[in-house]
C-alpha cells in the first residue's frame, strides 16, 4: 500500500510535458467529513508549457485500505464537480466509468472530457483540466506517469 503521498506526487523533472508547479496545498477527502477519511490529500496546480489558460490540477489522496479508496472514488465522484448528467431517469456524476481498455488506469477509471479519476490500491488520483485547453493525450501522459510512480511505491 502507499504509505506517503510524496512517493506518488510528480516533481518538475517527472512531468511528461514542460510544466511549472504554481501551488501545492493539503486537501480533505472528497467525502469529508463523512467516513472514510483520507490519511493525506494534496492538490498540486501546474502551468503547462507556460501558456495562458493551460493549467492542470492533480489531486492525490491516500486511504487506510484499497476498499476505502474505492469507496471514496465511487461515492465521492459526485462531490468532485457541481455538474451532473441525467442517465436512466436520475442525476449522476459527470465522472463516468471509462469503457475503452486503452484509456483505463489503475484498478478503476472514470473520466469526463479532459479529466481523469482513478483508484489504484489505497490511492485515489484526479487529474483535472478546468479550461479544456490542455489536450487529452497530455492529461493521459500525466496520469500514466503517476500510475508508474504508484507501481514503484507499491513494489518498495
């Protein structure tokens, strides 16, 4: 299991594209104050290619168990955005399960436009791009790099 967020957070040298870290702050679980609470959470904001409007927020959370992480990812999706979509007669989170295997990450993946949420072991990660200015393939390359770091941390 992931023991520390620092083991999975990206650094300037690890970003797969030219980027500059603009801010980093602790965050609570998407379900806070409800259980399960996260052991640690951080949001890093990055400027991509130093271009106006091209920014990415990477939210990292770790939980006590993979079951807690999956529960938060499944139930907490609706708290990650005020937006919702109407499916089969009810309002659902905009983050819907990814259906294409080549776009899946970790143990389970949800996506919406250029935003990817995934859970792997006891970690939940959301890579979001609020302005739709960063290409989806760039977002996927960031997610792939984070998943690589998670795999390394899990094998240590």
